[in-house]
């Protein structure tokens, strides 16, 4: 990613960005793999994995890829910090005029404001960085809220301002509060920081030990980002004491070498959004201008941050791959529980069919009354109903076994996996349709057999159908049905009809059980948890490492 190139006239080396097309291709491929990774199952590590993926995408899309594609673009310094840290006042004072509005109400900065030199406007008006934010171009002293389209979210808008008091090559971005009460603002603040060449972390004399700014400082250290801290609103009586304590905390956190600036508390700080005297921010301004205008310092700032993000991939990608593997393992366990339950019930119901379990209750009563006190149609109705009940019991039992197994699986708590039964398309309705279709097919085969008989007086096809269905569903109890069938259409015809009807019965059973199994698995399938992402993430990282 980085290579050393000698700086003319110096014996030292300047780190420069390596922007070979192969590296960019490898990075783009990795970015696509990260974007494709999904963590829909509610496992313990899933929220963290989703946050890591989103943060990584923000850094790749908003910073690394655009920075490598266009290393000549201006340096972007993002000013971040907690509520009331004075970020807007600081940005206004660095620019030398009011560009970022803050107010008495918190959270103060609602719409992020990016300020650059007029010559640099084109770098930020397009979608090169922060492509998810709508651009608004604000004439001076007009509220950004007035320029929003109806229904547009002010949190997803980037206000672009130009000021010729800023040097070309440097842009400042005033981000929302990182501890904002509004969740969208916190998310946006984190996203904007990911787009920075330089992270400017602002805290106050009263709040420099708070957890939130320290979380950001540690993140910046982890990514080796170019970082500068500002201790703002320091009462002059305690400047040296507070500065010493803050310095000690930074050193303890391994951030002792981070440039540190102190801004005193002044009357102008009181309401936020005002202007401090130029002298109050002169050291910070000089440092930022030097980073943008000195070729060596600029290369170092850019390369350090870019290198840090690239280096961090070695630790972050395996974490994402591990989370993807955990998702797939959980999906396999859920699928396995469904398969086991349905396979087991499938075998059990097949055994019950062979033992003649359908010929019971009302169906058995009807068979005993046939043909004197029960018509063929009534017998068929009773047998079909009994078969439907047997299949419904099998499906219900399979679903209960699935529920029992899934209760032990955290992944099964995904709201998408809760079975939603339609009021019209119920399991009873689906089973009834399949069984009635089987009955119709058997009746058609019975008519065929009767048509082929070489007799003057042919038996009633419905009686033949009732006998074959009884013989297929009644087991030993229905031996006389088989005999009656052979008497009416001959032994060969009876055997042929029982074979065809029996094959159709097995198909009917398979269709019912497989349809219900698939319905149970459909919500899980829709989540598209596949084995590939794990391997693809690691492979993409490996290709990138080779290119570097």
C-alpha cells in the first residue's frame, strides 16, 4: 500500500500512497465482499459484526477508495466531539466567519457542514466522499433547513460552504455530536469521522475524562489515523493543571505523541457558534494548514490514515468471516432440526399407512356398512377425511419437534422465522387439496380399467375406486376389499390398479411432507445465509495482502 520515495534534497524518506490499479481492484473486490456479508440471525456476536461491517464500509467508501483513486483531492479534517464541546465555534473561528450554526438547544449541530476553499468545491459537491448524503449548497446566511426538500431527513444532508479564508487543499467538516441524544446523529457522526484524513477530537476542560471522547481516541489509535486533540473552553486559572492531567491520560492510553492544542475559555465561547479571536485558534490553524500545504506533511497525514485503515483489515476481516461462519453454522443447525423432525414423521406416517391406520373410526364404520348401508362416494369421503387427519397429525408433530429444538437455538429468535399461517391457505387446506387430487387420479384410473373390460355389464367405476382406496389404506382389515376388486375386474386389473394407486399414494405423502417442510424452511432460506461469505471475505483479504 505504501512505498518510500526519496524526498529531493533530503536524506530522509517520505511515505507516499501506492495507487496502482491492481491494488484498487483488490480493494474494490474486498469492499463488495464486505457489503455482501449479512448477519440476520440474532446470535451473540451479530450486532457487533453488523456494526463492524457498516463502519468498515463507511471507511472504504467514504475514505480509503476515494483517497487512493484521487490522492490529489484536498485533505479533509473532521471535527468531532461530544455535546457542548464547542466544535461549531472552533470551525467558525478556524474559517474566520460563521459557517456552522450552533444553538442553545442540544443537540446543537444537526446538519453537518463541510467548508472548503472555492477552488476545491468540485471535490465535495459530487459523490466522491460520503455518497449517501444529499448535498445542499447554501448561499451565505440562509438556513440549511430552508433548503431541504419536503420529507428530506436533515440528518442525511451535507451542507457545503466555501470560504476563501481557508487555504486550497484543506477542508473542515463540523460533525454532529458523537453522544447526541438522537441515534441518527450518533450514527452520522461516526460515519463522518470514517471519511477523515485527519481526526480533530474536541473535548472540554470539564469533560475530558468522559468515556465517549476516549472511545473515539482509542478507535483512532487502533486505526493509526492521523489524529489531533483540542482541549477547549479551559478556564485560564487551571490551564496548566488541566493540560498536565489530560496529557498524562493521553500518555497512559499510548497517545502521548498526538498533537495537542488548548483553547482558553473566552466570553465568545459562551453561546456556541460565535467567533473566537484569531490568536486563540492560531496554533491549531497553523498545524492544519501545514498538513495541507507542506508536501511531506500532507503525504504523511494521508498515508498514515490510509495505511492504518488497510492494516486494520488484517484484524477486522477474520472477525467478519468468523461471524459469517457462525451465522451459517446456526442456519445449518436450524435446517437440520427441521429435516430431522420431518424425516422422522415421514417414516412414522408411512409405517402407519402400511399398517392400515386410516381405516379406523368413521371410515371403518362406513366400510363395514358398505355396500348395503353406505354408498361408494360416502366410503371414499370418509377414507379421504381419515387420511387427511393422519397427515395433519404427522405435520403438527413434526412442527412441534421443530419448535422444541429451535427453542434451544438463539438464532431461531429472528422475527422472520416465526411461522405466519394465512387464514385462507392453512395446512388443513393444503393437505386436503393434495389428498383430494390423489382420490381424483385413482378414480380416473378406475374408469380406465372398467372401460377396458371385455364385458357387456361393467361394474360401477366409483365402486372400483372405493375398493382400491380401501385396499390401499386399510391394511389387513381390508383384505376383503382386494378380493372384491379382483372379482369385479380380474386379478391382473386389480393388481395393476393397486400398483398405480399405491405409487400415487406414496407421491401424495411425499408431496405433503415436503411441501410443509419447505414452508417451514422458506423464511430461513429467504435470509440467504450461505457458506460462501466466510471464504470470500478471507480470499478477498488474501488477494489484497498480496497486492500490497
